[in-house]
C-alpha cells in the first residue's frame, strides 16, 4: 500500500508501481519494504500507526450502519479510557496472570509472564497480582520436562520460582510471598506430541469471584484448545487481555500434514481467542489476524536487569576507549534451541556464501541444546571431525558406535568443516556478557519476537538478523544490522567484525527494560471510548458470546471428552471424570484376564513346549526327506 511506503516491482521490467491497484494479474510482482534507515525510528512508528489505522478502518468498513468511508461521529471523550480497561489510574485492580509453563522450564511463556507479574506487583498492595501457573501432577511428566529438578509438591516448585526471581531477576521484595507476588497452581499434564503443557481442570473455579477483576491470558489459544468444562473468561472477569506469543499456524504448517492442520489450528485459535478476550495483544505483525477490532501489535516484553547493566557497562567503556578500535578476538555467537527450524539451516547456507565471497568460513559459537543437536553438529563439522570432537569431549571411548552409525544428512560428508563450537546449554547472560562476543547472529524467521535478540541488543552487541516482520521492533536500534539477502548478510558481518557497536543512549536502553514493557502493556490494553462505540455498533460481542457458549457446550461431560480425544488431546482428553467407572470396570476385567492367562501359562508351560517339539521334529524330517529325494514338498 502506498500509505505504508511500499509498492510493487515487476520482476522482468523492473518498473515500480506505487500502489497495489496497478498490479495486473498477468504480471509477476513482489512486495518491497522501502525504509529510510536514517530516520528508522520515526519511519517504524509511522508504519506501525498507519497499520493500526488501516486495521481499524477495516473494522469500520464492516459495520453496516456506517457510510462507505467507515466514519463515525467524533466526540470530546474519544481518547478517554473505558472504566474496565483502565489499568493505570485504578490502583485497586486485582490481576491474575495465567500462563502455560513454569520454571525451571526456561521457555518464553514461563519467564516473561513471571517477570510481567512481578513488575505489575511492584508498588501495589499485597495480593494485587497473582501468577497462575501449571503443576504437573504426573511424576513422569515432571522428570521428562524438568530433568534433575525433583519437585514432590507445588510448594517445592514455588520455592524454586521465588529463588530464581530473587537471585536472577534481583527482585527480593516481589519474590517474598508475604509482601510480593502471589502464586496459584492448577493441575496439568505434559503432551509429548505437542511438547506443551495443558490444564486438566477448570482454572476459573480456582479463583474467587470477589477478586476476579483483570485476567491476562498468556497464550489464550493454548489455554482454551482443550480447556475443561467451566465458565467463560469474559463472564468470570471484568476485563480479559490475551497476549499471543506463538505462531502455531506456522509450526503446524511445517509438520507432516500441515496443509490440513494449519488452517484447522488457525481457525480454532481465531474462535477461542476472540471469544474469550476483550483485548488482544500480538507481539509482532507476523501473527495471524484474530479479531481486527480487538487486537493491537505491540512488544510488551523486556529483558532482565543483568542484560541492561551489561549494556551500560559496554557503553561506558566505549565512551572511554572509543569505538574506532575493535576488540581483538571477538567472536560471533548464536543462542537458542538447537533445531533446524530455528534457522540453523539458513545459517549454514550463509556460511557457504560467506566462504564463497571471502575465501573462508567465519567462526561461530552455538549455545543451546535440543533434540537435533547431534545431527546439526555433524552437519556443521563433518562426520569425521564430529566423531573426533565427541571422543575428545567425552575423554575417550569406543568409536565403533560412530563407525556403523547411519548418516542422518548428506551434509555429514563435507570435506571442510565449518568452524562452529557447540557449547551446550547455558544461560544467555552467563556466556554472553563480557567482551568475548560482540556479534549475535539469528537467521530464524519462525519466531514471533525473539527474546535472545532483545537480550543481545540490550547488552550492546551487534545483532545480525533478517528483515522480517517479527524483527520490526529491533530495527530502531543502531546496532541492529538487518539483511534481505546473503550479500547483505556478508557485508553486515564484515562491517561488524571491523567495528565496535555504538553505545546505546539512555532512551534506547530504557526500551529494553521491564518498566518500559509494563508501561507498553498498560497502554496497549486500554480501550478508548471511540473503540468501544465502534464495537457496540459492530455488534460483534454477540457473536463472540455465541462462540464461547458453543465451545463451553462441547467441552462438557462425556461429549467434551470425546471431542478432546478426536482433537488429539491425549493425556488431557478425559477431564469430566464421568468415564472413570467404565475405565475402572474395564481395568478390573483386563487385570483378571491377564491374571488367568499368567496362571494358565505357568501350569501348562511344560506341555506347551512338548507340543511344539512334537510338531517341529516331524516337519523337519519331512523337509529333509524331500530335499534328499529331490521331490516337491
């Protein structure tokens, strides 16, 4: 659209068209982002506001009672905040932050909601903010997900969460259960196929009606796919905000059968998100559209104070020593889960192009762990080099398991290994602080908003990332070096190796803090009087209520269990408890049949072996006679 500074270019003639209306169906066009990087912050803000206005205009045009331009009368109180969505001036509000993961699982939906709840609790009366997190009631689930941490009760895990908040986040007051953040647990199970945690009880029942004021649903689609029978979030609470973290549609489309699964998950997510949320906050524009009149795009995440302090230290050193002399031996690094889907295949292609243009690979340290670690390590280092490094890291061993191990990819047979060091799982700040690294590389385009990129920029490092909608927030920072193709990547990396990052100003540093992220969250959650009038005239709330009523109806009783089984809920499917007598009866009969079979086998085992011998010996003799006599059997 011309209003966003973009247009279309014909691939063959190179002619540029400023407006999408000029595109003809017989030509091939590509969309181009036109950005003046000198005025990047202003341009980004303008584009974001224009996009928000276009989404609102789209909502206006869907209202039958309005004219063709989608205009409604203006009033003096258009910019005033509605009473229910006022989270700033009303200090008596009570918040419930409901999320789908908990520490020690170091995932974004465990860390970010915890810090958001802690910063919301700062300066508020005791009991104002409660974090609602899952407790894995099955011991095998806890062992599989948490590894070395052996929690017997929710209190044990809560002590670990508060210890992390006290020692890592440096928030002792908020970590104190007497004066700070409150924690509420709900029963859940771990789904190994989805690699996610799902509730097995109605969370709304755990919250008293008198304190059910503001609810923040972290991943509202995730929380409601297999939800148990219960009340609607919007009926239980006065105001409900949904924060969308994950692009489940993209993940589903990348799997086997994604052509069918992606639209199904997208449609189901759209229904439950718009039905159970009064306001929807998307972390980046890469996410799908759920409800145009309700949603807004805003980064409401921050980084821990450790990363900000490291950035301030580097800025102070840069002012004293200057940025003209780069630090010798500074390396590039990557932090993330070791999966091909996290961009490590793209990083390998960039390595090949960099070698083609400069004559050598660039060294990089890869920090993280994942199920595809060994496959990726051998693809980078080559089969022989990977085997030797494995033996050296383990201090000797038998190589025969590698000699006869089948190759997982053809990349293992490379002659020249890529100089990549796989350092295993470490916290970003543990490895990233100091002067050892100054270039963070993240070629992934599957993220919604990459937390490690924000942490690297906050520490005052270069971040070389692709020009992608998920990275729009980072383009305002001078040390963010975005690229649109391999040549731009190589040029950015070459330039970063020969220069030092620019020290961050106090204003830019503040953008990374959780104080600024909390302010953005409160502002993004607000609903103006004008927006409220538009919603009332659109009459979409009635549709949302019907969707919620239908979803709750199909989630009840045995019907809900069957629906969840068909949807692939697995261990979280049977939540009604009404099937339990049937399963107990079946289990009793099955155990009786197994017991009878065992006793029979013990009593008649000798006769069974004798009958086998009596059958096999005559058949063997008959085969021998036929073979000797050269006759047909």
